[in-house]
């Protein structure tokens, strides 16, 4: 990620989401990622205390948040459509850091209603063109008063033309996975439609500290790179 708008480098290969993350899985945890560096601190602060809480991690990937939250005492289930990413996540499961993993999507897993205290989706939803079914199922499995927390690349980037996530293999071959913009308005309308109240919204910006570690971002000081939203599921009306 070095510019707004599509980067015109030649020779890249475009991969769909699952194929892309299968290909990226073995090196994902070792690839420096400014988005992860920026969003993780905000996301963890918003999650707060999870001791004894039931957490569903949508698009858990290599289990980054599964492991972090399990170590904080949460009862975590991670779900992802990429089998290769889940293979990496399994390596983080230990007797002192236990969590469950499921291969698939939330729409196909049939989790029990009103079971989870938190549904987390980190750096996932921008890869999905339509979010309505995910929000419908997320609110179904959330307890009344539970939270949905979403972090992702800021829509400013895909809207401006940088509508992909790129990675490189050990030979230097570039791969691009498509991303789709979801505006704040889109999230707001989905939260309202499915009975959630947006309580927190952050747009972490590229700052001096991030630029020091990722010099390619030096021309974008102050530009929002991530978006993090936290919404509470409101009680269902009596009789519903």
C-alpha cells in the first residue's frame, strides 16, 4: 500500500478472496502490515474485558484475535472460509490458549441464537460485496446487550481506486485480492436495520509513528487508514 488509486505495476495476479488467503497463509503472520499495526490497538481497547465471555471471530484468518482474546479469558470460536489460514490458526492453540475453529461462513454454521457476547470481524468485511446476510446472522447469534465490533481498511482507500489487498510471495510475485468499499453510511444503515446501536466509531489515521515503520506512507500523513465500529444489540421488542 503505497498510493491512492490503483498501482500501475505490471505482472500482478488477481486472486479471489479464498484462493488469495490460501496462497498468503504461510507468510501472512510475517508480512509487515500497517493496517494491522494501526487498527489492533484501537480494536483491543474497544473490546475491553472479555473474561468468561463468548466471542465469535468472523474471518479469523490465522487466529490473531482468537489467540489474543483466549489469553484474556474469552471463550472463542473462530470461523474462516480459508482452510490454509485455519491451518496457521491451529498452531496457536495450546493448553493455555484454547479456542475453537470452524471452516466456513457464519451463514452456513447455524450457531445457536443469542449465544455470543461479542461478534468480532477484523479486516474481513471489505472483501465481501454485500453485508446484509452477515449482519442478519450476526445479530441473531448475539445476546441482547452484546456487541458487534468491526475493524477494516477505511473506505477512503477502495473508493479512491486502491480496491485490493496486495501481498508478495517468496519470488516477489505480486497478488491482489479484491476489496469493496463500505461507507460509514452503509454500516450505520445496517446496524439500524438489524436492531443495533452504533456506540463507538474511530477512523485511525496515518501518523508519524506509523510512517517511521512504513516509509511508503509518508505522503499520506493524516489520511485515515482504518475504520473501527462498535455497536450494541438492542433488546428485541416483547413478543418478537
